[in-house]
């Protein structure tokens, strides 16, 4: 099977998200995508572990869905090899110049969406490894352009709204720093496809206990829920998988996630932390807080966004299932960080829209936010 994907990032999230989906798609000739070459930019321990395992590992799907506990195992075999950026950059560039390459994935965290002054004077193709992720990406794209090969699709899976367009602007800014030719800049801007997308899945890392833990050092756990919203125009191709939703506009899906999932988290901090509850699961299992949260979602949050957010009611039900996950201990104290700022983004707009729509304050949310 050909290596069609270059992936920047060897972390837990992509390995239990896109890499798992690609492995599942590859099992059917009708949806086969190809194999992945992973690039690790930090120390090379993860790359060495992936190579030692021939790119094969397991993901324990653990959680609560459709009224029952889920505890299953999926095998991931979509990664063909892993390269270390600091010592194998020439090999990374070779992959970028492969005629088979079609996709470039990334998950470098929000910190990866930044330029580095150390890359300013670096001439493209000098053999050195660029420092920032946008500069690394630019270097491999320029190598591909110089080889006269078709432009790839770039799919940044960082949790940043309009991530594809923001990454394009960073890369183009770096191209100006490097005095890249106008023809190459046009190719980057117009021929390369910069895919805005929204990823959603909790990947807490290795399970605390599991029968495979002693034999698979790359074992991960992930919740059953997975959503990959991808903004496309017309019939632009993308991976076919049940978790993938293609749309011409991602904004309604961002609205749904922020107001329902993130809003419910922040509402629990306001209501349940003063009661001494410690985790999200404790909250949904609590005889008073659990029903309160269900009412907040059904009566105050969903009604004001249902006309703008696709399948808002179903997403709210799935959110409650995610909160019930018996394999996770999501601490309210971690959600409480920057609480006031989160309230302004996640709950205040809902309160304002509720008052506009119904002519009165939202009783449940107002009662805890006005304390």
C-alpha cells in the first residue's frame, strides 16, 4: 500500500483519531486511503517506538454510548514508518517529493501555529531542519513544488477555528521571509488545498489498566464519541469514514460544540463545584446536579441554537453520555481554569439569546451565574 499521507505529530490524539480512522478505511478497497509517514519534531522516542512496533498498536475504545458501557479494542496499522525531524529531515523531504503523496496532516497543538525568528534567514533547501512547524511545512511544500508534483491537501487538526486558512497565512508569511518566488507563492496560495476542519474526541492517553498494557507500549484509550467536521467546496475529496462530516460551513458545528459541550462543562463548574463535587462524572450521576444539567441543555441551551446548529438535541444527548464515561475522571478543577473568560464565551451569549427569544432570563443558568 502506497504512502499517501505525511503527518506532522506523533502524539496521542492523531494516533487515536485520524490514524485509527485511516486504518479502518484501509480495510475496504472502496475507501482505502493509503499509509502514513509520521514526523516527530520533539525527541525521537515516539518515532523509535512506532518503528519498533512496525507502526502497529491498539486503541481501547472505552466509555458510555447509547445507554451502555463500551469497552472494545481497535488495531491501528496505518502508519508505515516514523521519521525524526531533527536527524532525518532529508528523508522527510523525500516523502514530500513522492508522486503518491496526497495529504499532509498535523497536530502540533496551538503552540505550533507560530513562526520562529530563527527561521528568518534560513534559505530553503539548505539541508537544515527548520524550527517552526509552518517553516517545516513550507520547506517540504517548496521541495514538492520544485519537483513539479501536484499540490497536496493540508489538513491541520489543531483546535483552532479556521485552522486551514490560518496555517496558510503563516506559511505564506514565512515564504515572504525566505524571499520565495512569486510563482511558488501562487502555488502555495492557490494550488495547495488548505482544509478547515473541527476535531472532537477525548483521548486521555494509555488506560490505567488493560490486558494489552504489558505487551503494547503504544496502547491508547479513547472515548467512543468521535467527530471530524471538514469544510469542503463542491465535490472536493476527503477521507470516507462514519466519523467524518463534510460541510460547506463549519461555523454551525463550532457553535454547537462551544455552546453545548463547553457550555455544559462551564455550567457544572458554576453549579457543582460549590457543592463539593470533583469530577464531571460525579455531576451527571448526582441526584440533583444530573437532572439539573439535563434541563439546562434541553430547556435553555438547545432551544436558542437549535435552528443554527445541526442535530443539536442529539449532540446534547451524546454530550451527557460522554460525561458519564466510567473510564474518565475529568476534574472540574481543570475546567475551572480561566472560568470567567469561559463564561463570557460559552454561556453569556446563550443567556442573551434566551432573553431575546423568550422575553425573560434563563432561570437555571441565571440562578447559578448570579450568585
